[in-house]
């Protein structure tokens, strides 16, 4: 899109749901922020970093919009250029530079934003020492999703590397925002949209009551933020069981989560919420355009006393394949179609988000470690599982709404979920 100041575009369906959710909440919850940071073990030239960053931001249409409500429905209004500054912080003199950097990022993520006038993103180069840096990005969820974070990070790395080497910079790989908006509108007017709606309406027609993972009512107020130390999960057993069932290794992990919910609640009809990109099966526009398309899909699993573990894993694989084939249909639309009140977090109370990367990240040839900044869910529980393809261990982190879950409760659930991945027997019969 050739950006013209003042051009107005409709919101995509994903953006509209975020807009409505935040209008209802009317608070600076980090549930509506998405970000990460790359921990670089090597020198970073601050001036060159800022040059590369400004060029990357200028390439991304989604980072040049504000949102206005004209009374009928919100619009995203294009700004041809921004007056913004990256944060260049030197914390090397702090007693604990890394802790100071993490604290700064936490404050920035809760910073209030005016959707109608502020840049809806933040970038920082946080220097902890001459050879230790944190490269931070944070966005409002209206303009960016998890898939887009990787697009931005990859482009920034390549831009900086090319400039540092004095070589040519490749042409921008990004498509325009109006193409993304048009793709969304075309999908919602398509036969595929109708087929997806029919699939989900039939699959959830007799949806069970949501599993109650805690017997306590939510506490008043938001309460203190809960912090649980991440755990480490060895994946050898998961991969072995996946090989036996001829499925992707993540399927036994989802099956273990479902089995845990079953044992905890006694429910035999279990719903697991699976975050998806909302881009699979779509045209290439969606694979090369930063923006907000992320969605979640429910996996409905039947738990039986005589069920063998192998059969449960196969059921999970089949259910996941079918759900992913219909992943562009919004989960919020599913609830409205079924006449169910509330949010997807309340309807599908356990989220299992698995993110595995192909190779170790780096920055201009220096080794780096990627850290996602995980939002706390507004309801239910969210299990985040992160690692690199081929690794023997995965990082596991359980997040819960602070008004519902205490730190001790989350720690117990996290430990039991890890144990469930190694205890895969059913009640009456084992593989």
C-alpha cells in the first residue's frame, strides 16, 4: 500500500475482537500487549541498530495506524510517518543490569496508550555490558500478533547484519496492510467461511459446561501479578510416543494436558484451547504481512475409563488436524453462533500454546536467546511450551489470571502438568 496520511481502513475480524475486548476492560491489561526480547551475547552498535530499526518500522504498514471510533464501527487510520524514538538504555552501572532491564520492560508493557494518537509499539536496545544486550519489541495486540513478531525480528536482524557488513539491503518482504484487510473480507464472504462455520457449529452444538479448574470464585480486584518459575520438560518420552502413534510430537503433550484436566475435574468431555496463527491455508499475503490475524480453536476430546493412551493421542491428532483446517473462523464467532455468553477464555478454560523454533536465533552472527513476554490470561489457565526443534528439553510456563489463581496454586498445577506428561496410563487400561 502506498501510505497516504489519513487513509482509513476497516478493522479485520481479529482486530475488531481485540478492540471490543479492550473497550470492555478499559484498563492497561498486558493481555492486549504482545512482545519479546532477544538477548544478544556480543556487541551491538547503537547507532546502526537505530538506523536499521527505523528502516524496518517504515516498511510495516501495521505500525503506521491509529484507531478511531466514528460511532458506527472503529476504523484504522493511516499515518504516513511517525514522530517516535526508540529507547536506547545503558544499564551497565546498575547493581543487577539484567533485572533492571526486565523491570523496565515490565513497566513499558503496562504503559497506557491512546489508541487514537500514540504509536502502538515500542522498541528498545538495553545495554547490560559492552557484550550483553536486550533487543526489545512490544506492540499493542491490535497491530501485531505472535507470527508477526517473528517477521519483524527476522527483518531487523537481516537489516542490521547487511548494514554492519556494508552490503546491500534486500527489498522489503512485507505486503501491504490493505491487502491483509482485503484478504480477511474476502474470506468472510467466501464458501470456506461458510464451511468453517458449519464445521464448528456441528462440532460444538452440544458443548459441555466449561471445566472448573478451581472451586474458588474470582477475588475482587486484579490482585498482585503471579510469578511461577518456568519448568523444564524432557521430550524424549513424548517423541517416542509420537513415533509409536505416527503423529507430531506435540500431540502427546496436548493429550497429557487433556488427561490432567480429566483427572482434576472428572469431566469426560474436555475442551482444550489451541492458539493458531489464523494464516494456514490462506494465500501468501497472510504469510508475509505483519498484522493481527491470530485466533484460537477448541479441541474437543472424549475421555473414557477404558481408553488406551495410544488411542487418546491418535484422537488428539485427528481433532487437531480438523481444527487447524478450519482455523480462520474466529473463536468469538463460534460463541456467538452457539448463543454462549462470555469470552473464549471462560468457555475453553485451559489454553495450550506450543511454540517451537527451527534454529537457534542469532543477531549479526552473535549468539542470542529469544524470550517471549507472556501475557497473563484474563480467565482460566494458559500453558506455554517453548523450545527449539531437536532440543531434548522444553521450557514450560503456566500462567493464570491473578484474580483467580495464587502463585502457590499455579506452581502446584505446573508441577502436576509436567508429571502428567510422564504418567500417561488411563484408569483401567495401559498401552
